[in-house]
């Protein structure tokens, strides 16, 4: 692998400024005086609202999403925009709260006049944003994992889901791990929608392989001390522990499980194994852990668009490669802008039609949106965390051990979701 609300005043800021201003919760990205003058000459900017949790336990992932979404906007503008009409990214801090996210989305639409919305980093938060958008006829491209957003009760023609969903990721990891391990399986579940959806995906995949569920232990979001939860799992003596949590919850639970000596007695797996958290948590905590991901920079040796994405990111970020959730920000906004170009307009219905027919390869191979639920069909990568001694450098943290190729068979059927 290669290493190397009132109306908001339009303001020009740097990428570093957005991170410094995260707590303020309202910034506008990426409009240089030059590009703004072009936009004024060709028409109003194409505005994309981007609510993400810049503050809180998922802040590092959210800031990566904002960086990479801005890359997509910059590339679109550098290529001339849509007939000279430039794009503008408006980032807001939703603080990982559904009410806050709904308020920010409403302000973006009603005060700032955005044409489209992308973003979110929580299963429940994205549903709140989706409700605001579908009620107002604004196309929304979600970049957070969720099973529910594809279901008929939440879906509308304006709803698109760029991120993989828990059924895809947990299913792919389960299909890889369960045939290779003994069958006693325990679950540590973050007690909110994401955690429960991931556990459901694992269990469904496990039916084929005859797994026995020996423990299900739930913990609150943003738990720091797992000493009351882990002994209950140890007592059940599982062969596999499925960590159905995310971000700092995943990192903290893994560190403490390692300290408890649990890795010597069970295989630990995570449906979404995060690059940023692996780097922050260190090799000892993550060593040998198997998980799923939408993207790892190391696929650049075999996927040309991954190489192009990595190189563009490295130039802007001191040589470091992009993360998995950063890639979601890039693809969510980049795919939306491809549809705008194809439609030749910001008209919502025309862009929806363009998204429905879009075949796009931005960073990992070809993707497309399934017609019935607008779920992006895409490959799932199974990765295993490296030991410290096996790393070529600080960025070389995973081995890609398997690729489950893009196929609608990895999704719940349209009928299961309530469509038709």
C-alpha cells in the first residue's frame, strides 16, 4: 500500500477556521471572493446545508465529513460549476441532538435558502433532518448509517441514503466472521437506534450459521466506564463479542475489554470499525479486531478513484490520508453535485430524477441508488486491525481481508421496508 436564527451573513473562512469555530455552530465554507463573483455573475450559489455534530462524542468524524464535503464543493467549482454557477457549503453543528438538528435544518432551508441538505452522523438525528427536508420538498442525502431511513414510514422521494446501513455492514461482517469462529455470540449494544440496528443485522446474518446468542448487554450513549457491563459478558463465555457501538463508545469499550483480558478468550468484532478511533485508541486496544467499513485508504492500489481521492486529500492535509466517514462527506456532496450537473438545474424534482439514474464512482468503485428506497448500493470492506509491529507507519492501521461486492442482495428487500 502507498503511504505517503436569523439570516446568516456570508463569510469566507478557511478549513481550519471551521474547526476552530465548531462550537459556535454556524459557519459557511468555501466561498472565495473570486468564486463568489463568478456565482453572482452566473446566478445565485448552489447552496448545500450540512448539519453534522462538530461538538460531542462524534466530533472527529464530523469534522472529517466537513473537510471532505468541502473538497467535493471545491472540485465542482474548479471544474466550472454548473454552467458557471458555483456551489457553497453551509456547515452547522447539530450537537448530536435531534431537536438541534431539526432546528438547524429548518434555519438552513428557511433563512439561508439552501437548495439541498446533506450530513448527519446519528441514526435518530438524520431522521429529524429528513422530516424537515421531506416536508419542505428539499432533497436530502444522508451520510450516517441507519436502517430506519430506508423504511417506508420515513422515506420520501427526496430522501437519499449515501451511507451504508447497519443491515449491510453488520451482515457483511457476520457473514465473514461467523463461519470462521465458534458459535457462542455476545452483544455489547449502545442503547439507541444505531446499536439496536447493528445487533439486528448481526443476528440475521447469524441465522445462516447457527449462532447462539449468550448475552445482550446494553449501555448508554457516551459511557466512559464499562466495568459494570463487561463482567456480564465475560460470565457468558462467548466465542465472539459484537461491539454494536460507535466512536468513543467503541474505543473506550475496546480499551477496557483489552484491560479485562477478554481478547484472549473471544474474538471481538465491530460492524463499523473506524479509522480515526483506531488511530486515537492505539494498536493494543484494537489489535486483531475485525470490522466493516465503507472505505479504507489502502484500497488505492487497486481502485483508481480511491487513489485520486487520497492524493487530493493528502495535498490539503499534510500528507495524511482521509478517513471512512470523511469519504461519506465527499461522496454525499459530490454525488449530489454530479446530479445537479446532470439535471442542469437546482430544481428539486429534476435533481431527484438525476440522482435516481446516477451511476457514480467517486472514491471506491461504482455506486448507484436503489430505486425503491434510494439506498446507495456499494461494496463493503472487511478489515482487521494490525498489531503495532506490523504497521509501516502511523496511517497503516488495517488489513483489508475481504470485499463484499456491491449487490442489492446485501440489502433488506423493498417489500420488507414497506415499499410496494
